[in-house]
C-alpha cells in the first residue's frame, strides 16, 4: 500500500497496445522529455522522493511497464526484446519523439533493445541494476563491469564512471542531473 501523504502527483492510465498502463506525468511542457521506467519490484512510486527535482529537468513521464506496478500484462511482452518494442509504442502513444530515458532494473534491457532499433528516439539512456548480457555492452562499459576493486584503488570509482558516461554522451549532461544522481547514490 502506498502512503498517499508522500505521493507528489496522481497517476493516470493510458491504453497502449490494448493494455491499461499506469503512468504519472509532470505538468511541464518545456524541454526534452524524460521517460522513467519503474524498477522491479517497485512501481512508478519509486521516483516519489526525486520527482520534484526531476521535474526541473523538463517534462517527466514515469511508466509501470506491462506486468509491473498496476499495469496490465500480456505473456508475449515478457521478454526484453518485446518489452523494448512496447517501449517505442509508449513513446508513440504519449507523443514523445525523442527523450532521455532512465530505465533501471527490468527497463534496462528493454530500452537497449528499443534504442538498437530506433536510436533516433533516444537522446540519452541511464540504465543498470538489472541483469544484462555483457554482449550488449560496448568495450568501455565492459571494462568497468569486468574491473576489480583494485582497479579503482585510491580513487572514487563513481567519478570515473561519471566521466566515462559524460564523455560518451551525445549531449552535455546538466549539472542538476549530476546532483540528483549523486544524491540518489548517497542514499543507498
């Protein structure tokens, strides 16, 4: 049960590909949209404590993917590849032509499949914390995944990862996003 006293905004439902999908959208219409997929076993409420800060980045939409949170499910969507195709349908239904996507956990592979088929739809992707095939990673990220603790001795590894991602990004990562990411990591 969600404590309603901490809910920033009310969810709604959209019919997408014949399914009732739960979403939360910010009121902002300025800037490049940011799409958030809920991590398992959480729901869109996983973003509750950072929602207000995220809304400063632009239009924000959080979605419970099919079969998670309070979204309906279908057996044919329960693979990362099929979920990736569904994610593109979400973007289409919501009128989002290009977006930053934050897809932790189960959303990671789905967004990677979606981006491999429609790269023009994704300005940037933040994923992780979920199972991932090393074959889907590029060499720089594979080096980080395969590194040992000793490889980061004497340094804070988070800064190295941030600099790698920042260097690989097609656009400048706003400092306010860095603050949100660091604040989130500090709470873990």
